[in-house]
C-alpha cells in the first residue's frame, strides 16, 4: 500500500502544499500551516471505474419546469431575534454554523431554543465539551425541561452520525465542531483536516436525512471561525455571535445565508437566566447618554431591515507624542482618517498634533456610509468643544469634496428617530426625494455639504 502523503494545510485559508513554510504562500499569514492529510479525492476512484459513470441526464430540468409551489419548511425557534437572522426560522434540512468566541453564549443560546423547538420536535444535543450532567444543570437554570430533548456527550464524529441516522432526531445540535474527531485521521481535534472531514460527514448525514443541524464553531484569535473557508463553503448559513466580554449585550449577525438576507442582526442581553432578547436595541444603545458633552452625536444606521440608533463619541485632545494617536472602535479606522482629511482640506480644521479617539457606544460596529456625517459631526464637536443638542440625529454619506450624498431607506430612519423622541433630523437633501416632511412631527433639515450640516447642528 502506498504511504499516505503528508500535506500542509493553512488553518486560515485552507491552502494546501506539500512543503512546510513559515508563511502561507496564499494568504500570507505566518505560522498557520499545519500537517494534515489530503481531502479524499475522487480521481483515484475515477481511474479504476471509468465504466461506472452515472448518467445524470434524467436529473437535468428546464428552469420553468421546477416545482417551487412548496416553500421550504421553517420552524420557529421561540427567539424572534434568531428567527429573523435565520431569515424567518430554522429551515428544515439546513446546516447552520454558529460561530463566536468562547464564553460568548453559543451553548446557552442553543440550549434555550430547545425549549420551543422541543415542543413539536425531537432534538439530539451532542456536546463534546460538557458532560450531560453539566448540560442538565444549565438547562435547569435556563428553565429548559422539554421531554423531547436528548443529550449525549461524545466526540467521535462517526459515532455521532450513526446515532443520528439510527435515532432520527428531527433536529441535531453539535457543540462544537472543534471537539469532533474522526479516529482514522491522525491529526488532532480542531485541526483543519479534522474540521473539514467532520463537517463533510455531518453535512452528508444532515442532508441525506433532511435534519436541520446547528453546529457550534469557535473562532480563532483573529476572529475567524477556525478552518474558516473549509466550513463556510459547506454550510447553508453562518451566524456569528459577537459582543464584548465586559458588556452584557450580544449581537448575532448573519454572515452567509442561503435562505435569507445576510444583513440582519439580532440583539440579546446575557442575564442571570440566560439570554434575553432585546426588541428595541436603539433604546438600549442610547440609555445613559450624556446631554451636555461635546463630541457626542447620534447616528441612524440600517442593520438588515431595521434602523438602529447608536451614539458616536469622539475625543480630540492635544497629543503628548510626536506622532498623534488615533483609534476607532466600532468604525473603520481608514474611513475615519478620510473624514479627518476632508475636514482639514474642505473646512480648514486641523487635527495635526491632536490625538483622536472614536468610539461607538454599546459595542456596535457601524460600517455603513450613512455613519459618515455623525462621525464627522462628533469629531468637529469635540475639536471645537461645541455641544450637539441631544435631540438631534443625523445620517448621510460624505464625499471627498465635502458634499453629502444620499443614502437608502430615509423614511424608515426618520420614523425610528421620531419614535425615539428626537426633534431634529439632519440628512442629505438628495435623500429627501419622495419624502413628505409634513407627515412627520420631527423637523427635517436637508443639507448639501458638511459645512451646512455643521451649521444646522451647531448653529
Ligand atoms: P456559554 O454559552 O457557555 O458560551 P460558549 O458556549 O459560547 O462558550 O456561555 C457562558 C457564559 O455565559 C459564562 O461566562 C456565563 C454566562 N452565563 C450567564 O451570564 N447567565 C446564564 O444564565 C448562563 C447560562 C451563562
Ligand atoms: Mg459552549
């Protein structure tokens, strides 16, 4: 028998090579090549059995002949925030990957949804991390006592798949893919080879039995799901659970979804009794806002289908260093640098020799062009020490010439601002097309340039 070939696989991008390198030739990351075995290729099988090629011409259909009257079956998870990110519930037969840092609440979320899902469906919860006693204790604390929930503590992926095939649960939960292993592979659990092969095996089981499967995946230090490329191709839906450890808020984000939009977010709060849904994230993000501090401004951004209001804070101070420090949390650093350049060139405000710190309150990431104007306004407010009234809300994209450009979904943003009691909304005038300002009680101010926006906000 031929000796199995050793190859090296990049844990970041999945690149395969026969020679070890300190740096991955494909993605350029250092120290990511791990020893592994090649994916089972069909070429050897092909050469021996060329006579047995299947004829698939029967399976080829014209697009109009395909019957889609039967929509995909969706099950509600009992958490509307999760349902929305999934595109309206858990799709029967789909494979969902839930990623996130350790301790963020992935196991908690999955155990909690078992209560509602367990009312009508049998669930097999496979944990490779905790004993069934530990899970039971947690379930007790979370008030999960569905009689349809079955637990097993196991790490052998083949055994898990055969148990699923035998017991035929209606939903399977795998916590986590990094602890699963196939014993015939020499590499350690959590390595790219193991993750890839286990995912493939689980996918085949899930698809052949039409069982929806929720798989937990831990993220590595750079925030990507370990063995990212290899898994993301395989699953139907990639959800990412994020949040700051010291804040109770958690945001569930759709990264890939074959059954819905990927821009949706779900907001949760980690409490003593597990995760609670936050139906009104704007109220939560704006609570405790200072009313008379400079450098603060409220932005209205769209996350998926929902408008969300978030507070942007900037602090511009004299630098103690030769090269000033600049940081941006929750906003793109490069975008902030561009906005500073626009303020310098077009308005003549100079940030040279000044430190600039920017933060979006609540751990939210606002990388939407509409956040440009509030960010620029917060920077200007801090630089000049003028306070933006807490009743003002803004949004709009800023061009390099200092002009304001229109953004989408203006009506939705204005309605949300009005609902939360803001009295003045400053926005690009070009966004006002088709908007009847008399319908709103909030004062709507359309502006053409940043200069106009600043004078509208600060007088
Ligand atoms: P967990 O779901 O175990 O995280 P993961 O599976 O993503 O690694 O969450 C563990 C954290 O959540 C832990 O730090 C404690 C906290 N927690 C609560 O605050 N309240 C609760 O009711 C539960 C179950 C956990
Ligand atoms: Mg866990």
